[in-house]
C-alpha cells in the first residue's frame, strides 16, 4: 500500500501543479488580453496624435503663407524708382564734389593771378575785370540754386520711398 499511497500523493501533487498551471495560464491569458487592449488604445491614440499633428502642421503652413503674403513687397516700378533715386543721390554727391573742386580750383587760380599781378604790378581792379561779370555771376548762382532745389526734391522723394519700402 505504500506504493499506492505514494502514487496517490504524487497524483495529488501533479493535480495541484496542474491547477496552479491552469490558474497561471488563465492569468497570463487575462494579462495578454489586457495588453492587447492597451496596445489597441495606444495605437488609436498614436493615430489621433499623428492626425492632430498633421492638422496643426497644415494650419501652421497656412498661417505662415498668410503672413508672408501680407508682407509688403515693392513692385517693379517702385524698385526701379528706388534705383533711380539712389543713382540721383549718387550723382548729386558727385556734382557736389565736383563743385567743391571747381571752387577750390577757382580760389587757387585767383591766388595765382593775384600773385602774378603783384609781380607785374597790376592792381586788383584789373583782376576783377578778368573775372566773371556781375550778370554772369548771377546767372551761375540761379542755375546752381535751381539745381540745388531739384536735388533737394529728389532727396526728399528718395527718403519718402525708403519709408514706404520699410513699411
């Protein structure tokens, strides 16, 4: 009977082992089902987030397009006028420099003539007769003043256009 008792005990142990394994299998299957549900929820959430990100990206692109389209841009005519005004400003500076050079040259020549006159004994009165006449001086002043007004007007227009382009 000892063998039978031994076998009975062994059968009981194996039955208990089987029950514990069945319980563990049920538990594993329950966990597996829970994990599947969690994976499905995460997958759904990922898809929602991906779609939301795509919508936000589209909105961002649209906003950026609207911002850049609203930015002021100069037309070809405005750009050409700006180039022309810059060129006129450059020419004005060149003319101003040239005028300064002419004045300096005139002063130098006047000093040279006075020095020559002193050496030759001529008076300053005879030197003034060799210079421009009164009418000629007035005419030169009128031309220079008119040119100055034109340049001033061009500079004013240039500054206005620069302000318009900055806005």
